[in-house]
């Protein structure tokens, strides 16, 4: 009797799934949601994310920090997804303040105003798990920021596991002037900054830094917890994006986008690309 052939590896492993998303980035072409081909739980989704981080790192694209997603209601409602998620920022994603981002390298980018922190010292996410005192003390700088997200999925639609696997849609970020955090907290209520996002001078979104977990400083505790749960490191110098303060706005070619976080400062970028 001939042997019945057993299908080889019917469920793709995390490296294979990460390669699909990595290719989608490189080709600037959307792919179907991974969850449509195979069920993906949260741990598997983070395994795909870290396989993708390894692919980038192998190309010399260093990890520079982490970002939170869905820390604001506006974002969670916009995307229909509720839990806070964490992703990884790479060096190649950085755009200089007032710099130019070529949107032709992206699929369907959106932009959102954020608050950024920088760690002056390493934080061990496993040390003192019930306390955030270490990460709050380590966060020495704060800055206005914008994140450019670009889901690798068709129609920017995904499940929670899909978006985690897709490194939380992270695509690019721009950071304004860093300020010392301690001094800033003496002068400003970081939890009550008016946030406005404008495109070519016209307001496109408005919110408050309170929309980020009630207080962007609380993002630090969330980052420590998420790093512990999902195996991320927090070395000195890490950039932390606390999450968007408003819903994200589609990013077109040939515009200037500015985020104004009253009192903290402004940050802007221009977009290149479009039909030449
Ligand atoms: C996921 C990323 C969410 C934020 O700041 O809430 C995020 C997405 O909306 O595609 O970065
Ligand atoms: Mg974001």
C-alpha cells in the first residue's frame, strides 16, 4: 500500500509569517490578514513580531525603542481594537524633525500625534514588577512626536493578533526637541496638554495628552509591564512612544504635517512622493 502523504508543515511558523509581512513592507504592497490563513493567539502574534524584528536587525536596522498602541480611546474606537499593544521602533523608521518622508515607500500611511520619552538608563522589566518607580526615574527626557503607521494589511483592517504580528503598524516616527522630564513636570501638567495635528496649516485632529491613558506618564508603567510580558529589552537611550492622542489621519504626498502639543512644543514633517 502506498503511504498516504502527510502534508508538510501545514501551519506556517512565525518566521514564515514574519517574512510575509516583511516582504509587504519592502514591496509597499498590502497582504491579507494573517489571522485569515491560520488562527493566531496573542503569544504567537508577539512571536511573529519578534521574528520580524530579527529580520530587520539582521539587515543592520537596529532597535531604538518601543511604542505603545491603543492607549487612547480615539484610536481604539477608530480601529475597533481595545487592548494596549506594544511594538518595536527601528533606526530606519526615524525621520528628522522638519524632515521629509517619501510616502511612495508606504502602503496607506496615516499619521498621529504622540508624546515621546527617552530613557537615560537601562530598565530591567523583571525587576520590581509591581513598581514603575525605576522606569519613571530612568525617563529623563520628553518630546512632542508623531508616529506614521502603515498597516501591512489590506484596507488597514486587522484583529488584535494581526496588528501585534505586524509590529503594531509601526512605519516611521519623528521627534521634536527633547526636554528634561523633571523640569518639564515642574512647569507643565503633562496630562493636560492640548494636542492639535494640522495638515498644510488646516487642523485635521484635536485632542489632549489626557487621552493617552489619562496621563502619558502612565505609559511608562505600561511599557515596563508589556516589555516584561513580551520579552522586550529597555536599554539606556530607548525611545518610547506613548501612543496617539487622537485618531490617525491619512498621510498624502506633498504636504506638511505639524503636531502642536501646547507648552511642550511642535514637531513637523513634509511628505515627498506622489505622481512625479
Ligand atoms: C495600530 C497602532 C496604534 C497608537 O498610537 O495607538 C498606535 C494601528 O492603529 O494601526 O500606534
Ligand atoms: Mg502610535
